[in-house]
C-alpha cells in the first residue's frame, strides 16, 4: 500500500501484470495509465481497480495524493470478485462531500497506520479485518446497481454470465463451444444463440477474443516466443495461432509486439 508517492518496491512505469488485485484511491491529482492497451485518464477524486492478469503501467502522474492497496484474490470470495468485475469497468468518480468518500479516507488512513505498527503481533489480523471493512464498504456502493441488474436478468442473461465465468476459468483448455454447453447442460445452438443475442458476439468469437487478449499481454510484457505463447494458451499448431491472432487483431503476433512494445 502506498500514500502519495510511487511504491519503492513496485515498478509502476514498466508494463507488467500481477496475480493480485490493485485498488487505487486518488483523493487529489491526476493520473494516466495504460490498462490492457487502453490509456485511461483518472482525475481525483476517483477510484479504480486493476484486476489480476491485466497488463498495466503508469504513463504520467500530476500531484498525486491517495492510496494504492494490493491484496490476494484468496481474501475475497468468488461472488465478490464477480461483483467487482461487473461494477468496475473503469475509473469511478467520487464526491468529496459524500459520506462514502469520508469513510474511505478514514479506513485507508487506518490501514496505513496499522501496517506501520511493527510492535503489535496482531497487526496482520487487524489489517485483514480493516481490508474486509473497506471492501464491504465498496460492495455496498455497487450492490444496488448489481442487484437491480440481477433482478432484471432473464434466463438468457444468466446463461451469458455463467458462460463468461466458465470462459475465464477454462479458456486455455476449452476451445470448443460444445465444452461450455455441456457444462451448462444446454445445447450448443442454444448457448450460441443466447450469448449472441445478449452480447452481440457468438460463443466462438468470445473464446478467441479471450485467448488473444491473453496473448497480447504475454507478447507485451514477456520475452516468450510466439510459439511458446501459443502453446501456453492451448494452441498446438503455431501456424493456426498466428492466423487466428491476425484474424482477431489484423496484426501478426510479431507485428503486434513491435508496434506496442519494441
């Protein structure tokens, strides 16, 4: 966690990704960052989540003040992880006069002070409890919108949501729509028609896009070869992987790496 200046132990400038959540709370200043190949401009007061696996780096900071909190996914249950992903598609603007903003300031300041207390043998437990309170406060802010959305969901919305969760968990090994349909106990045609109606994109395209986004991340911040990346994502034929990547992005993997990294 940090307040104000950049973390001494975490390279924020070089594109990278983490296995943990990153929560940014800006009380003052401006921030520009790249998040999965999209540049975001954040002007305080605002908060933002960077989810595990997303490639990110800071482009520019102007007079920053606030906190950055990182925490492991194991500290929150899957339902709340889903809620976060549904509730945060980008920076959330805040009102400094709101009770929510003031409560966040109090909790974040308390977490920071607790972490620096090395004399208390219960510091770890206290910090985890305060983090749970912080996340509960955030959950309360987004719950109303999510619950309203869930109430309006029909069977098709539920199928599409469950498909996306399965895709996130199995995209490296499940490349066929039939595998997802079998897990959801519905026919392939029903799954495809439903997902396409809800999202505008067929199931096979979702599978390809999810895999290619991961390929982009690996091309961007690792030195793995194109062949190694293809194998890591479940594509045994390098030629097919190259063709698929170009079909989705209009660039070959090598061209993408040169354009966005080199």
